[in-house]
């Protein structure tokens, strides 16, 4: 991770928009491909092929030793689930997280996909997680602080009694997948208000919201983050750019 928050030029933001488009289109393809009986490894293959066909590189592959090109996290898995032989079942929710590098710039985004008939209560969790992102980025305007985004995401989740994951956070993004600043999904006195937002900052805002408590653990594979109470969790992420007006979403 580079040390300082970087301000991107208009040219750089255009480059990030191009990388973001690859990520967005990969996610759309995954949304069409994910169905009962499909394995998460098959989805990994589809995504990897598509990203490369765009002349981009899947940024997750080999990132700190991560073995696959996307993350697929089912039900109680929060994030960083590793694609494999698991066959999607009716009623599952599947979070897919995709990152791509195009011409040196990164895009990073995630969606939670409903597989077949999902229980009403779980569907609601998925909808609210997306809503939390949009509430968060209403605050992503120049002059506000990172904590204004965090507080808005947290308030949205708490309104529904959900657990907000605290162990993982959003992040700056650009020529690296993870740049400063951290973008928590909760407001924390100890962290203060965080950096102020300026036009040209690019960040990934990514609420990870649990139906039950906020507590998570990591499986023995060293990657997969799961809820401790085994209740479902949803994830929704986009890369955005701070502008002089409303934030620009680069992966939607
Ligand atoms: N999108 C994830 C993040 O923001 C990255 C996945 S971790 C990886 O942290 F190891 F798979 F790359
Ligand atoms: Co991210």
C-alpha cells in the first residue's frame, strides 16, 4: 500500500472508469451465469476469461497469495470465499467480488446475487446492504470526511438491526487495489473523522452487513471470512471518484 492519499487527474479517472467498466461487465456476466447447480469454480473461470478478453488482468489472483481470480462468498461467508467445487443451491445468496487492472489502474466492486427462491428476511438483508452503499455515498462529497460515509452506512444497517462488520473496511484505490485511506462501515470515535474528501480521491465503499451479529472469523483456508453465528451476510461494493459535485460511480 502506498503511504499517502493520492488525488487523481481527470485522465487517471478516465482510466479508472475503463477498468471499472471491465469489473462492472464481469459482474453482470456473473449475475447472468450464477444459477442452481453452477459451481463457484465455473464462475471463477467465466470471470477470468472475460477480464482477460478485455485486455485486463484479474487483480485478486496471487494478491498476497490469493489463489483465484474472484471471490465467491456463499450465505454465512462474508467475503474472500475461494471459488471451488461448491454447487449453488436454491435459496443461497452469493457475494461475488471482482477486481481488474487495465492500463495500470484498478477497479473493484462486489454484488450479492440471489440464487432461486431466497427467504424474505435474507432478500431484505441483500437489498438493505445495497441501500447502505447509496446512503453512504450521499455523504461522499468534497469537504465531508470519510467518517461521514461510515456513519451513514452504519446508520442504515442499524436501522434494520443488522450487524456491521468491523474487521474489514473499504479503501482508497488507484494504481494499487488498496491505497489509503481506510473507509470503515462504522463511525468510531477512536478513529476520528478520518481524512477530508477532496475532488480526485478514488475510494472503494463496501458495506459488509450481517443478518445476525457483527462477529466474524476466518476459516482454516486463511481467507474465507464467515459470520460467527452462521447467519447470512451480504456485500455490495463500488469504486467511486469524489468530484466537485456528486460522486461518480466507476463500476456501475
Ligand atoms: N475486493 C477485496 C477488497 O477490497 C479484495 C479481495 S482480496 C483478494 O479487499 F485477496 F482476493 F484479492
Ligand atoms: Co474492495
